[in-house]
């Protein structure tokens, strides 16, 4: 009886080791899909650039492109999950912080862009938009790598 228990424990430990090795191998094979990260960056840049067409002031109405950009980000997130198999819903704290960084950066750049438009410097929105693209693409890559690390450790 005791040997059956020891044998079952050893078999369970071997199965767990095998699963851990499979998880490590899977995480090691996943590469950042930079084209999709750039797509998220392009959507963020497009949303920041939409401030150039706004009329800031008392009768301000936000551009409708924000909802379209959000829909685009959701589509790209689905494509990332489909291409890599990594679920972004359980991505860990570091990835969540990177995602929050994307939101804060884009909101700040959108606000700056509205200020530039109100100062009749709409041409400078292109610079804010380029920054949004670069920072969002980089932070999306950080979030993806953090999600893969979370899978590796989970």
C-alpha cells in the first residue's frame, strides 16, 4: 500500500515537472508580435491626432474617433491572443501597470493636443501623435513581455 502511494506521488511530481517544462518551452517560443504592437501604437496616435479636428472651448464635443480607436484596440488584442495563444486577461501586475501607463500617456497627450489646438498650434499635434505612437508601441511590448513572464511563472 505504501509503495503505491510513493509511486503515485512520484508520478504526480513527474507530471508536474513535465507541465512546468512545457510552460517554460511555450513561454520561451513566444515572441513579441511587433506588427500588432505597432497597430496599437497607430491607433493611439490616431486618437491623439483627432484632437487637431476638435474645437476646444465651451461648446467642446469630443471626437467620435475615440470609440472607433477603442474598438480597434480590442480587435488587435483579440488578434494578439489568437496569434500567440497568450490570454491577456490574466496578464499580471506589471503588464497591468504598463497598460495603465498607455492610458495615462494617451490621455495626457490628448489633453496637450487640445491645448495646442486652442493656441492655434494644430501642426504641433503631429508631434504629440508621434510620441503617442512610440510610447504606446513600446509599452504594449512591455505589457506583452510581462504577460508572457506571468504565464511562465504561473
